[in-house]
């Protein structure tokens, strides 16, 4: 496990305890907080306020988080389940993580989202947790099949 994956691990452990709706709210809150304070971008587990007066109603935050997730999941899927030659190393590392557990897969996904797609760590941890919660199966092939079936329309 890389240093970046080790840094992501505590955050994804906490995030994997939440249900999908809570994760969409968390993603929406982090994105809104990130636009106001760029310093949180480097942390996989930033402290974010949940002030409705500042952020808006939770239903709107959840919908915003779902839209963000839908946008990034398409790119992450191409990167991790695609067949591009330049992605072979990341795909191999993901396959290896499947032999460990959902936390390892989520931590690896979070680091790939940061390093390959340029998503802020604060947001990548939540996106990775949602992907793992929705699509994690004991094998890489089943993971990609399940994820492919549930991709949003491009």
C-alpha cells in the first residue's frame, strides 16, 4: 500500500460506515466547502461544516452530490475498467486490492481519483466510498460488470 493509500484509509473506513444518501450529502458538502476554502482539498478527511444557511437545504446538497458522482464515475470507470494500455498498471493494482478488502479497494480508488483524474482528496475519498458501496464484489471482473450496468447516461 502506498503512502497516499495509507493516508486515505482512515477516511474511507469512516465513509464506508455511511449509507449512499449520507455519502451524496457528504460529497455535496465537501464540494461546496472546497469552493470556499481550497485548503481542504488535500485532506481525505477534512472538517466541513454542515450549516444549512451557508450550504443550502440538505435535499439540494444530496442532489448536487449525486450529480458530481455521476460525472466522475464515468471517468473513473473508463480509467479502472477500460482497456487502455496506459491504464494497465492501475488496473493491475486494483485487481490486487480485491484480494484484500473493501477498505483497500476504496483507498486505492481514492488515490487513483486524485493522481489520475485530478479530483481533490477531500472529494475523491467520498466518490471512492460510493463506488465501493454500490459495486464492490469479491472479484475485479464482477466489480466492473456491476459498475458498467449502473453507469449514468453520458
